[in-house]
């Protein structure tokens, strides 16, 4: 028995390095304390902490949903729990921009400081006998070294950061945010946001996704994926003028992108601006590449309409 406790002590002592670094070196960009006190609370029933955690986060994002409605979307009976991919996908289906955050404690605290509750995956036991649990991180206090969670049946659970890190590290430091369109995470980089937007576009309402793309473009105005996404979602939402403006902006920033010219030509043709459409289609054909046949078909269609 003493040997088992020695091993356990070594395991716990060896995985709180991020907490030690944060407490010793500090984080210049972080306030000393923050709490998103308005985050709703749903008590987590047995095996259904995933739906409850997701409902709390979506409600904080202004999306009116209850845990019971999320159970069939995320709960896997065979696993007696919810898997991270289902959590991300369900958030998108319900109208939120969801993505994972960097696997770092300072990133988690930065999101909280920005007003973004973070769903975290903890293993409350050891790796060989895991006890998986989702909680919602809503606050921290660097002076006391604590983190504040919505967890289980406790609305405001205060836990030492070092203890939290032990449990969080066993879940590979996995955390996710679910934000209303128009808000962006503080810590996810350009490529991560672009990937999340593409996933959101596949599952979300076009108008909400368009709002999310436009918000991302204010931070990264030259990103090709975001520019094309803004045009595609405006078109899907029935906003032809906005789509044309987005595709025109795309070709101005990326003048060698044939798909953007072809999309611009198609939208302009629908708007009856056939001379402009013909010019854009010709440019797409000239650029060639794998899109040349599609661009040529667009050009021929425009020429037929002009005649």
C-alpha cells in the first residue's frame, strides 16, 4: 500500500507544471481574477454531464436550450457519456460557433477573462480507471490559486488550480468554447478559427454563419477561406448583393483565385449585371486550372443570356 500511494503522489506531483509556471511567472495579459457569474446552471444528472455542460454554455451564448433537448444529440448510451466530437457538433447544430482551445492553462484563463465559459473534460480518477466528467470553467483567482467551475450538482465549485490541472491533464487538456456568431475566441489562431467556421457552415444557419465569417474577417481580412465563406453564406441566405460584394472583395485580395471569379460571375449574372459577369467569367477562364471547365460553362451561359 505505501508503494501505491508513493506512485500516486508522484503522478499527481508531476502533472501540475502549467500551474506552477503560471503562479511563478504570472501572465502579463491576464487580470488577477475573473468570473462569468451570469453563466446559467443546470445540475448534472448521472452520466449526463455532457448535455448539462453544453446547455449551460449555449445558454450563456444566448441560445435557449435545455439539457434534455441535447441528450439525444450528444449522449452515447454504450459509453454512458458524451464524446468531444459530438459536443462540438451539437453546439454548431444549435447555432453556436464551437471550437477547441489550445491545450494550455493560460489559454483557458484567457478565455474566461474574455467572458467565454469553457467546457473542460476532466478525468476525476486515474487513467487506468477513468471517471470522465464535463464541467464549465467560469472563473479563477490567481491570488488564491483557484479556479471556479459549474460542476455536477455544485453551482459554484472552487478548486485549487493545481488539483484542477491534475484532472484536466488526464483529459489531454481538452476544452471548448461555444460562442454566439459575431464573437471569436481569444486564444485560437487563424487556421483554427477558419476550420471551425467551415464546420459551422456545414451545420449552421447561413445567416448566423455569415455573421461569424464577417466577424472573423475583421480580425483576418485577407483569409481566403473566410472570404469565400462569407460570399457562399451570403448567397445561401439569399443575399445576392452581399454575396457579390464578398466575392469582389475576394478577387481584389486574391486576384489569382479562379473559383472566386467564377462565383462572382455567377452572382452578377443572377443580378442581371451581365457585362460585369462576363468580365469576371473571362478572368476565371484565363486563370485556368481545375476550375477552367466550370468557368467556361459560366461564361457560355452568360454569353447566351447577353445574346
